[in-house]
């Protein structure tokens, strides 16, 4: 599990959690983080951002 949040995000009450299994993304939780959600969906569709 990888948690992403910046100081500004903490003030805005937003965060993202990426769940990994064997180095692959298996789930993505984004709370009030639309940009993270969109990027995560692109990763899920195999767009090759990573």
C-alpha cells in the first residue's frame, strides 16, 4: 500500500491510496483527489504512464 498526500492535500482533506500486489496496481482509493483518480484509471487501462 502506498499513500499519497501533500500538506495542501491535508488541508483540503484529500488523499490517495494505491494498493500493490507483486508490483502491480490492484486497487486505487482516491478521496477528493480527482487528478489521482484520472491518472489511476489511465494506468489501469494500460496507457503506460509508469
